[in-house]
């Protein structure tokens, strides 16, 4: 759980995906991509003022 939370913590401000991969010890980048795909910025255009 802690490693999963750390992945999101690093991805939200936009840290480099490869750096997150190395930090978390993922063998495949696809595992790390899960965190970057869920960043809140992906939804910024959904809301209109």
C-alpha cells in the first residue's frame, strides 16, 4: 500500500515516469504508467466555469 501511495504522490506533480519506475522498482514501464494515467490534470477540461 505504501509503495502504491508513493507512486501517486510522485505522479501527481508530474515527476518523470522513468524516475518513478526506478524509484518504485518496477521492471516494466507499463506498471508505472498506471500512476501517471490517473493524474488529476487529465480531468481539467471536464469542468467549465
